[in-house]
C-alpha cells in the first residue's frame, strides 16, 4: 500500500508539473529573446556557448588550435567545487591531447593537473557535483597511458595529532552509502596518518633545537600514565571540548565564558614561528551551519567586552546601528506611518521606553507631529518626558531638511546632531562605525543613479535587507570571527567553536522544487507531491552535510569545541543540521556534558582512541572524559 501511494503521488506530480514546465518554457523563451535583443549572455549562457563552440570542430577548428597553442598547461584548483558544465569546458580544451593531435604532437607535451578533495565538496547549491571528480580522474587516466595519475595527499600540517585522531574517528564512524556516486567517503586513503606527522614534527623540533619535552612540544599525544600535575594533565591541554545548554542563548553564554577562559589562560601555536603564545581574540572562530543565530553569540561576547567580526553575508542589516539608521530613514520618508514611528521611537536614536510608547498606541505619529504633545506625557517619567519633548522639536527640523538635502546628507546630519557616536561605544565601535559608513555609501550609490526620493531610498534598503549583505570589512586582527562553515572553507584558526549543531536549514519545503534525476535531467516536484528526483534530493543533501561536518572539524589547529542545545540530556537535531549526521558516540558526549553544572566537557585521550567501528560502550565512559574539575 505504501508503494502504491508513493506511485500515485508521483503520477499526480507528473500531471501537476506540466503546468510548471509550460510556464517555465514561456518565461525562458522571453528571457532568451531579451538577452538576444541586447546581445548579452548570462553566466550559464557563457558556459553553454563556450562548450558548444569547442565541440564544433568544423566551424571552430582554427580558434581551437589557437587556444591549444596558447595554453599548454591546464591547472584546476578546488575541483570538488566544479559543476558538470565547467568540467565539460575543461575536458573539451584538452580532449585532442589524447589523440596525438594539436599541441600534444610537439616535443614538450602539454599537461593537465587538477586538485580536489571529495570530502570538501559543499557547494551543491552552486551546482557543484562531487561525482565530477571521479569522472575527471577517469578521463585523465585515459590521456595518460602509463602509470596511475592519481595521488592522495593525506598528511595534515595544520592540526595537532589529537584533533586529527578525532576527525579520523568521527568521519570513519559516519554512515556510508557506497551505492551512491555522491556518497561521503572516508577510507584508508582519506585518514590522517598520525604517526608520520608526529615523527615529522619531532624531527622539525629537533632541527630547531626544541627539546623533546611534553610541555614544549605541542604535537606529542596525551599520555594518561603521566603523573598528576605534569603538563600533559593540565586542563589547558585538552584539545577537544563539548558545550551544551538548554537554549541557543544559554549555549552562547557558555561559549562566551569558555572564550574568556581561553583568552586568560590558554596558549596556542603561532602560525608563523611555531612557538606557543597566549591566545588572542583573533585566534578564535565560531562556525555556524546557517546564518540565523549568530546574533546571540555576538551579543554574548559584546557583554564580555570581546570584539567580534562577522564574515561574509552575516549580520549587516541585523546590526543595531544599521537598524537604527534604517528606522530613521523609513520614518522620515513616511512620518505618518504608525509602524515606522514605533520602530523609530524604540531605536537607540530615541530610546523611549516601551511603557511610554504603549500609552501612545494608535496615536504615535500624531503625538510627534501635532502642535501640542498629548496630555498623557505628563504622567511619564522625567527621562521619557524630556526625551520626547526634545524629539518633537528635532523632528520638526529634520522634516524640513528632506527637500533641501540628499538622503545621504540627511542621514549624516541627523546622526551627527543626535551624537549617535556615543551609542557605538564598546568593543564593536570600529565595526559599527564602518557599518554606518557602508550604509551611507549604499545610499549614495542609489541616489546617484537618478531621481531618488527619500521614500525610494527607504524602499531600496528594505529590499536589500532580505539579501546576504555582509558587515563592512574591518581589520579583524583583534576580534573573534563569526562565520558560516561555507565561508570558513579554506581558512584555519587555532581555536574553533562549531555551534548550533542541532540546528539545520529548516524543515519547510519550497512549493516548487527542481532536482536532477539519475540522468542529470531536471525534474519538478509540486507542493506535497514528489518526483523520484525530489525523493533523492534529501539523501543528496544529507551526503553534503556529512562533507560539511568534515570541513567544520578540520578548520581547527589546536582546539576544537562542539556546541548544541540539548533537551532532557539528548541532542535533537533538525533536518540539515550537522548533528543529524554525527555518529552515536559523539552524541553521547553531548549527553554527558549536559550533566555538568556548567554544561562543559573536555575530552581526554581515551575518547580519541576510537576506531570507526567502536563506540563508548564497554570502554569506560568516565575514563575518557575530563570535566572541569
């Protein structure tokens, strides 16, 4: 019956999808006609046209020969992020090399060299296809008649052996689906060879004259048999920790407390010199699966006077100073709007208390613009009454500037008159000032396009707020970095917190979903009905989440912390979360951490000595855990 119902739903989806395909065909036709009339190509069009030209040997033969003569060596980095169309372009450039024609007939043979890591293919939303890496390897093997052109580089010079051992244990225990081409793989060629790296590190220390002391050599593994009080037994030496809380806010507070502790007592290896030194804020990064809860961690660090920097696509329009400035512009653009007036009164530009605002309900705009203030103002506190009376006088002046000043000049004048710079004191003052400069530049760019009234500027900013605008770039040398795992790819930090591991990308589904079927063709799914490709897309996303977990775990050099909110000592991951793909023994760590008074657990050496098939059962859980005591 279940199979019959699924088949019925797929059949209904085929019927409903015809309407979508019809609308898409009409839209695509109009879009292509618009591009042709303007002699334009979009990004996908450039790729498609280039591949088609390279395949047209008759018409494009001379141009192709010139390309081969000019470019003798092709190097492609980050190949795991390549789409199938991009690989087709590269393959066409070198296809004749295997035929002994063109550039390959010269004395100096051409070459193609690609670098990629299947485990770091995390850009499926940009059409990256992890299976292309295997296809490219087979293609290059066909070009080279002798020997195996594939070589694996598994030695890591980034992280200490304990972290590499943990990554081996976690990724080795993650569920594998060998029947899928896009499956997450972690076999012997992927595992980090710990003994080799440790030996090389000791040789390097010997060459530099560093004595083989446990306290001075950060690469030496833990030894549980060391006497109490030796350097290896210090809490500062624990490379992996787990932090939990009942909510995101509590987790953020505990993560911030741990960062304060590390900044006061921990040491890390300096990347340039290799010498251990005290940890600084710039040595710490907080990584998120999605970009919806970074503000809690940012505010928790601000309360502890620790500067933060939010990377790439996070936080600009959520920043307090930007929200205040936008609230000002939106109010001045429409001072008779009750909603805009309420937002303006609650902003830090005014700071009218909520009880005072509540007494003006449904009369907010008139209370500011009427010739006389409402009688209820007399019952307010002295501070609220003083602020409101001064604001009424100021608003009358600001409104008179609207027709005499450009929107950017108006914003600058009002912020200067209100001494808003005093609101930006604290560890974020530099970021706040740069954010306001960036907002002013955005307003100027928009008004320079032509006729831009204050109302149009306010609407433009409201549209931009739904995008991925990032904070203004500042020098983050003395700030904790906050970023998504996607943004952290290619970066490394001495201390990394992977937080919100139970939070995913949401459980809702788009009303119209497009996915590739087994043949690579697009398939459409409507509402609650499903196509076969739609059913497969969830499994595809899960495999990419496993690779995302690998990327997150391998960003740390000296210390790694995992954090999630738990309920009844159990982590309950949502769809698309990193916690959803964690092996069971790591979930047990979250349960153990929840029993600690401060929700913090530091993992000892026996927790790291796990083969892919092992769990904590029978190992003696308490022997492998080190609490704060």
